[in-house]
C-alpha cells in the first residue's frame, strides 16, 4: 500500500491527492506535520535514493528551512543529521512524500506521478 505523507493545508498535497484519486490509486494518508516519518524510515529512503541528493527531500521554499539557514548547512549535512531534523519537524520535508517499497517521490509533478504510480 502506498504511504502518502501530506499536509492538509498544502495546495501541492491537495493536487497530488486529487491526482491519485482521479487515477484510482489507493493510498494511506499520514499528516506529515502532526506525525512526521520515523528517523529510521527517512534514513532508509535517503540512503536508497542517494542519487537524488539530500536537497530533494527538503522543503527548500519553506519557512522552517529558511529560519534554520539549512541552505548553508545542507552541503555538509549527513543523511543521519538530515533524517534527525526531518523526523522532528515535518515542515522541513518536501511534500507530499509518497512511498511504496522501492518507489518514492517528493513534491508533485504529474508526469513523474504517471511514470511512478500508475
């Protein structure tokens, strides 16, 4: 079952959810802000998808990202450090984060969703 980590007040999460529903894709929703993914899961996903880089997983346009000046810290950050931050502050994660086994997407782009989730 696909796990959809989204945020109810996020327009991108809403668009992605609508796309999944329109394409009859079943998923389990988890509020990313109220209940962020576990650190262990984040470490596994970031390790499995190192080709995308840590920046791919961060909500780089978010207020929390900017407040913590993570743009400057990101180049020297380890996967473990990134996962620790994200597991305590779901607003740092690019949303929606959608995972199913080996497949993972952050954000919403229709062509990527078509390629990955259909």
